[in-house]
């Protein structure tokens, strides 16, 4: 009888917990692109996204025993990514991206998201942090509104308002 995706994921987590270095390398290889893409889209800064990505995997390595299996390992890692990105936002004042920051972001986005239009990525990058986060988690990564509220530790009504705001701002930006 073959193993299912869930079985292989459980095996991978168990191997990482037991200190199998190659298992962690496999987990890293499997999740790196997704973590970096989420961090890049949230932070709109390739260097900061790389820093957060590395911090996420250090946290995963140190905290793998806290993974309870109530969600997929990818969801757990996305949660860590969002929380680390949020910490980074709180350390710096939010301001409009200057033209050089937009160019750095577009360069990374063009390499990393070759199938997406840079115009769309640029519009996402111009959204306020809260609206951008909710839009990405809901419309790009497929999280439900209640999951987003729990992940971000905000009210469900705030999630709905931020999603509505983000979609309206995107419409204006893309017209």
C-alpha cells in the first residue's frame, strides 16, 4: 500500500524532530519558495524577505516539536512567516515605497513570479500592510477569513473590512 501525502508529511516532520539533517533539508527545499514568495509579497523588499525566510527556517528548526499537526506543515510555516513579517513591519515606520524600492521589488518579483504580471505585483505592493496581508492570505494563498483572523489575531470584522478595502484599492490601482 502506497503512502499518502499526509503520511509522507508526518514522516518528514517525525524525521526532522529526530534530528535527521537531510529531512530538514528536504523540508527546507520543499517550503523555501513558498515562504520567500509570501515574505516578498508582504514586505516588498527582497533583502528583508530573504532575512525573514532564514529566520522562519531557524524558528522551524528550533520549534518543530511545537508543531501539533492540526494543520499542514505548510500552513504552520506560513503562520510563522506572517508573524515574523509583522514583527519586521512594527520595527520600521510605514511609508510609501520610493522608486528605488519599487525597482528592487519588481526585479525580484520578475525573477520569482515570472508567470504574474509585474503591474499586479506592483499594485499589491502599494496596498497598506494590513490590507495587503489579508488580500494575499485570502485571494492568493486561499485561507478562509476566520483562519486569517486567528492567524493575525484580529477580529473577523477587521479581516472583512481589510479585504474589502484591499480589493477596492486594487481596482483603482489597476484601472
